[in-house]
C-alpha cells in the first residue's frame, strides 16, 4: 500500500526537477535489473553512479539499460557528472559513501566482507543504505543497525526480495488486528547437496552466477533471508533448519499443518514450504482472539481458524528495490530491520565429508550449506556462522551434515567480519542465558 503513496511523491520530485539520487554497489544479475528499472520505470529517481570492483561490469550495466556513462575517480568528478546529468562508474567504494550529492546507497553485492566495509563507510559518513545483502544482514545486521541508529541513518533490507515482501505482509496482517505466527517463503526446490556443477545449466539459461544459484537451491539463501525476518519480527524457529514442509497443494491448506501451540511457544516461527501454489511467493499465517472477528473472517472466506492464511503470490526483486529507496528517502520508513539482539542465526554445515587443511569455498559452493539455528544455541555451542565460514581452514576432518564450530576452523587474519561478530557478541551476550543440554 505504501507504493500508492510513493508513486505520487516520486512524481512530485520529477515535476520539481529534484530526483532522488542513488548510488549502487554491485553490477551483477540483480543489479543490472535495478539499473534498467530506475532508468525506464521510476520517474523522480536517477541512478547516479555504480561502483563495482570490476568496473567493466558497471559500464556494461549502464549500456544494457541504453545509457552512456562517464568514469570518475573522485567525489568532485562524481559531483560534476551528477550536475551534467551523466551516469558515472567507479571502482572506488569511498567515492559513493563520501559523496554529499547522493540521497541513498544500495548494496546489491551479496558479498559479506566487501558489504561490511561499504556499510561501515556509509554509516560513518551519514548515508542511508538499502541493502540486498541478506548474507551480511543475517551475520552482523543487529550490530550494524545499532551503529546506523547512533549515526542517525537508516539501514534497511529491501522490498522485492522475499524478506521485505514477508515484512510488508506481516505489517499488514498485524495492522488489521491479527497475530502472525508464521512468516514463510514458498520454494520450488530445496536440496542441500546441490553445487555449482549441478546448477550450471540453470545459471547459464538465466545469465546468473552458478554459486548464487546454488545458494538458492541448497537452502543457504533462504536461511539468511528467514533469519533476518526472524530478527525483524521477534520470531524464532521450530527446529534447526526449519520444518520445510513439502506441500504441493495451495498455500491456504498450510493452516492445518502447523501446531499452533508450538508456534505460540516460540513466539511465532519463520518457515519455508516446497512446492506450494501460488509460488514463488510468501505467506503469513495468523490467529485472531476475538470470536466476533473470527465470524467475519469466516464470512470473508478465510475459514474457521485458528490459523488464517495471507499470501503474496510473487516477489519482484529488482522491480521493487527503487521503491524501498523512495520509502527511506521520502518517508523515512525502513522496510525490514532487526528489532534488537539476534534471535536466529545461519550456521555452516558440511555439504560433504571435509578434510583437515581444506579451505571452505564460497557461499553456494561445494563444501558447505547454511541452516537456521537459534542465536542461543549458536552462541552456546560456538557454532560457525555461515557468513564467517568462507576462506576458513579446517583444523581436522568434519563429517557430512555436521554443523561446524569455531573450534573446527582457523579464521583468516584481518577480516572486518570477524571483528564485527566479536563486537556483536559483546553487545548482545546471550550464550550464558541457555543451559547446556
């Protein structure tokens, strides 16, 4: 519903000749879609600059959208390009977060270490940021939110990706008086043993990266996404890895498949389902305590309860990212942020038998997959966060499907993500709150 307001506000900015000016990090598959969307379908907004480590990809993203670009190497040159109305490209991330001419930044990278550095830069320089980087958000998002708040800026996840769509639906359901007990994601496939070789054909068909596609198929991406939904709603999980029901019928039928008391006991749960219709959307299952309103809900074809089904049958990713930027800049309304301490983490799990001395490869790779676990158990058992696992060296052999711990690996030296994890753990000390089983 917010979008109905945003179209008018953006039209006003267009009429005034004051478009919202955006800088974006990343030039991959999804980022290219954002470039094209802003260029051709979002009046009142301009994508002023793209920063990418491989600058040729930034150039190609503008060219794909039919736009000419200029290369810049300083904030002064960026300011001139913006004044001239020319899209800019750079490989220097500081140029974006140091620029006073940009209204908001987008992180479209999905890279944990790089994303941590640019997010800290944005916060330090007072820049709002819309992040598509669920990997970073699920790893240290609670800490980064505190830092952003202290700096007076907004750091938020984005609409379009499932977490933002779930949060929009969650807010709607709460706003009409119901109590959400499940925030869920509809998947077509879940197989933790998929790898870039098995997913190569699909990736090639759609022009995507095989590792990113694998992170969707092996459950890593959905784990990151549902973790940030949990942290933004106060929900938890029903079991490690979530239930992940396999249901080929309609999503409404899920109202009969969850234990309401179990859901209430954990304060609501994030979940996913494989194969349900209409996919690939999201769903919220909720209760209502008022018998009078239950009568109305039955009249309106939502059934007799105790769970009522609400769903959005699609998520339109890059189409909606610019609207998240507009929400931040024009309404100061974040899409999805952690409420406080982490509630759900994503832990690294061996995809195959791992040997001593091996270096864990990238997310969506051949060696590990992510699973949701409660923050309490993660802290108590020193489980290795998935966002930390890449490039860690194994001290000893780890069996397939075993969750890795900090004791199993040697961390790379000098990484910002490890320092941020330490800082987050110190800020939210929860390990001692959970007795050992």
